[in-house]
């Protein structure tokens, strides 16, 4: 370059807000011989170094840490006739320069010289790093999609919810990886966010994962940002609160009616017994009084169920062994099952302490097995399991010593739309002649009054597991009774 050209070049380059260094190659095969011959004013701002202290020095002497990067070899290749190249971000730090991040472009100049244009991106990259770190550490899931619906970023929390590894999804099309989303409220929310450039929201059950998901989609210049979380527990609790309030109201009415009805039935039964004993011709009329007695006995049993539903029974709890109750009751339970249905006991090796009214515990066990039997259309298995520990694959909030009773069947399962209603009094999916709709409601009432809890897991076409948890001791009631499983119809997930 001529002196005039140098002056014009210097004025132009000094006006730029991008740092510019010009290096000249002195030895054709040695990148360390790249010597700094020019630096503009913006370079001082970018690096913090006074140009006068480094002008004329070789690259490795002025910036020793750069020798460990791609820059020296790139500069050598371009000075020898190579084409311009943009390098990935270069992080530089030494005893004079605080840690900084630079965007770097290297381009050819005459006379075996190269220009290096660089911009300090430390603040920008720092903000990006902080944002990324926040996304990586946040408790909810987050991912981004490009305009072709391909994943461009997923944070760690997406893995346990989507049950897929991040590397397996990056760059993949969302609709191809999760075709079940198409046609759901989530699909509509995604499409509207992308089409109308507005934030959208959806909350619904996603059957393939057995979860309730809440999501928000935010439009980006070249795609979408999606925030979502698993709200299954929150949704269950909300459903449970509504159901518990409904059951409480039903229970109060039921209990009130049952008390009065029970008093009337006691009188009917008493008079019928007297008539049966004192009638002059018991051979001809006694059988009618006997039927009155049987009817009153059945009515008493019914009112006991109603009282159990309302949580108004008089209980006589004591500490016993759950294993013993199951063993002694198993022969009766087996007689209730048709030949193609097998009863399997899987009892804990050690005793399982339980604090409950034994007769009511037997009622719970009886109702669970009968309900399981009625769900099996042909042959199948009913398993009864006891333990002092919660099942490993069950999500629960029990933090005290407890007795766990599980009854699992290989029946038809509970349809998801019916699951929230299974503990309602008089609600039944069976034909009228097979049930009153009081079996499960009675279980719920007894378990609640016994300071226990009940969980239900069901898969249509596979079967149902009902898990009852009761206090092990009088001093350790299970956390406030609540129906944690009325809407759970997903398979277990370990």
C-alpha cells in the first residue's frame, strides 16, 4: 500500500466500531512470524490494551494464549493465499486482559498480510450463558422449535416428562417424534402460536405418557419457545377436593337417613322375631316372619354400608397383623371366585402391623376382591399383596409407618372418563343386578374414617390395582385422607 492509501485506509478503519488488527507474515511457514503492523482505535476498546505496547510484536508475543487456538494456523493459511474465514467464538484471557469472548473474522490483504476483525461479545455471551444456565436449572421443562417444527433446544427437565433423551430429539421433527400430539389441544395451541404469532396455553391429559400437561407456546422470530410442566398431582388434588366435598355432602345426608332407618329396622326385626316365636301356627305363618327377619337383616347390612360411606360408623380399632387377616379370610374369598379366576397371595415375610377395626378391614378386603372379580369377564388372576413399605413404583405422600394392602386384577380396567366417579355412592359400571354402586364407596368411607388413604391405577384392557394404606399404629395416622387416585388411569411408571 502507498502512503496515501495507508492514510485513507487508516481513517476508514479507525471510524469502524469493530476492532481491526493487520498482521504481516515474515516467514512463509511460521505462524509465529505474523507481526502486528496496524491496529485501529476500536481494538483498544475491545481488548483494553494500548496499541503502542503491542504494535510491531509477533502474534505469539503479544497474545501468547492465542497460540492454543485456530487463529495462528488460519492466519498463516490466509496470508499465503487462502480465503476469508469466520472462526467460532474465541475466549481469551491473560494477565493483562480479563476473560473476554470475541467473534473473529480473518480476511486476506496484499503483501502476505491478513486482517483480523473482532468484536467483544463478552456481555452478550454472558447474558446468553446466564439465560441458558437458568433454563438448564429451572424445575419445569422448556424447549424451542424452529420454523420446520424441529427441536433446537431442550432443557434437562424435558427428559423425565417426555421420557426421551435430549440428544435423541435435537434436530428431529416434533410431529414425527410425537405423532400422538396431533389432534390434541396441544397441537391446536402450537399451530395457533405459530400462525397468529400469539402466546397460547393448553392444559389437558396426554394419554401416551399418562400425565396431565400444562404448556405455553411463545412465538419466536424463527420458531416457538415452549414451556411445560407435569401438573398431574395438582390436577388430581383439585379433582380430589371437588370429589371429597361432594362425598362429604352425600355422606352427611346418607348418615342421617341411615341412623333413622336403622332405628326403624331394629323395631321391625324385634317385632318379627316375637311374632315368629309366639304365633299359634308357626308352621303356616312362621316362614313369613322369618322372611321379615331376613329382610331386616339385609336392611341393617345396607345401613351399615351407608354409615361407612358417611364415615359415621362406630369403629373399634386395634393393632393387629394384616397378614393374619388376609390369611384367615382368604378361604372365604376364594369361594366367591368362579373356577377360571385364581386368587394369589403375595404376603410380606414379616408381620405387617395395622391399626384398624378388624371387621371393617375384612369388609374392605371383601369389597376389593368382589370388585376385582366382577371386572374379570373370563379367566384371570386376582393378587393380594401386603407390605410395610410402599410399592416402589407408586407416587404417594405417606411419611409414617403404615400397612400397605394391594389388590390387583387382570380385568377390563377402568375407562379414564369414569375414573373420577368410581368412589361415588350408587355409581356403578356393572349391570343393575350385579351391584348397588356401594362397594367402592364403602371402601372409601371405611379407609377415610380409619385415617388411611387409597390409590388406584388402571389400564383399560390390562387391569386395575387398588392400593389401601392404613396406619400401622394408633399414633401414626396416614397423612390426611384424600382420594389421590380417582382420575389415575395410566400404567405404572417405575
